[in-house]
C-alpha cells in the first residue's frame, strides 16, 4: 500500500534549502476515520553540528554481518502544515483529553455548617465573658496559691480580656513597681488573709 508522497521543490535562490513536503495518501487517512491525523507535513532539513557524534547507517542481509552504508549528515524535522484539517485534528484531541463532566448524586443530605466551620466560629468568638463575681472568685482562688501574678498569667487563668482584668484588679489589687516583684499584681491588704 502506498503510504505517502514526498515532494521536493527547488528553491528560487540557490542559497536557500530545498522545500520538502510529505503528503499522506487518502487510503491511509481512511484506515481510521474516527481519529483524524494531519495529512500534510513539512520536512525541514538542517545540517548536523560539527563536533557532534556522527550516526552511521548499517544494513544486514539474511543473517550476514552488518555492513556500513554511510553517515547521517543532515537531520530532518517533520512539522505539520497549519491548515483547517490540522486545526480540526488538534481540536478533536483536546476535547477527547478532557474528561467529560458528570453529575454524581449525593447519598446524604447536604450540610450548611460543617464541624470544622463550627470550630472556627468558636475560635473567632474568643472566650466567653464571665460575670464580675465569677472573675473575682477565679482571682481569689489564684491568689490563694501564689502571692504575685503577672497580668498575662491572670489573663490565662481567667480567660478574660486585659481591659476587664485591669478594671477589676484596680479595685482589689496593687501593682508592684519595686524591683523584687516588678510589673506583678498582688491583693490589697484588706483582701489578704496570709
């Protein structure tokens, strides 16, 4: 079966390379009509660069020793001709490469608020605001264990904001400025029982 035809055109100017094209026969194109291929190709000749490894051509006949036929001095690139047939072929392959979108039925009811979203909301809300009496109880329990606390430690214990704690501590505590317990809070004398 004839597969393709090669056409070689002489250039108008002798310094330009020959124009070589490859055309596939209609018989070959009809073998698989569902998968289109480009029928026109351009073959570009280019010399092999000097200093590169030469490639030899060998031939064998019926279990004989291979014989040297020659060396490859030119390379040839096969490029499709950009015509409507080539563009249709590319479109066909691009469409077949994408998986078709399918609708999948859900086996369960959709949920508007997922568990991880609820956890995020809790973190964003921050600690719950306690009443003044509850905060005072927590502070007195802490001061029963130790005499001095930093504001950061009291904030960790009560889980309340700095502003709320400072307002309450101004009523029941003294802020130390002496070097031994600098920047620490202790209870006022009337609240101490140690």
